């Protein structure tokens, strides 16, 4: 069985478990962790994740963040200046995180206690922001569950995006193929 198939199966078993209520925001976050080389296979299997969610009696909503940074940059007043001097962009990245968090919070408003809201494209946020920053800002807005498709690794309660950065310790529930 491939890693993608095993991950769909593990997710299906997990989403079918009874959901506890009265959880803190960070405990409502699930991280679907997979090898970054599996990104296209995971994307191709998104309908299977949705089907598993619906078969478990929950709603499914998907927000793709893959183009979040280029869309934000294109709308920036100083975009041309950033292309001429990319180092100047580092000052504006806090604005990007804030804008992204607002977009996710707005999307979460359409979800209820019985909805899985899935975030795809976390890898595209690298190196512009840390996924941990974004999740920590929005987790209090999660009504049902927030599933983050996370291309990276998880070991000993530490998540590492794209296996490239120092990891962070987070209370999210890991869902892995193993």
C-alpha cells in the first residue's frame, strides 16, 4: 500500500471516531503529515479524504492556500518595489500572515461544530511564513475540526514543514500513514 493510500485509510479511521466537544482550539487541529514528495498524490486523493469525512457524518470544506502568497503580493501597493529589492519584502511578511489569518478566519465562519475545514497548500507558504504562526492565530476560530495537509515530518511531538526548518512543538493531533 502506498503512503497516500495508507494516509487516506488512517484519516478515515480517525475522522470516524466520536468527536469530543469542549476542546481548546489547538486540540481541534489535525495535521495530516506526509512526505513532501507525496504532495501530488495527496492532492489527487483529496476526494477520498472528503468521502471519508462525509461517510463519517461530517461536512467537508476545503481552502487551498497554494496561491495565497502570490495573490497577496500581486495586490500589494509596493509589489513592484519588492521585485526590485526582495529584501524589503521581509518587512511586509507580517502583513501577509495577518492577511492570510483573516482569510482563513473568514472561511472558518462558514463551518459549524460538525465540519472538517481542510487547509491545503501549507508547503507553498514556505519560506514566507511559518505554518505554526498561522495555525496559532486561527485555532481559536475553529468550530469543528481544522485539518492541515502538512508536507513534512512529525517526530516526538515536533512538526517540521518540508523537513527544512526547525520544528515546533504543537498540540495538534498528528495523522500519519504509519
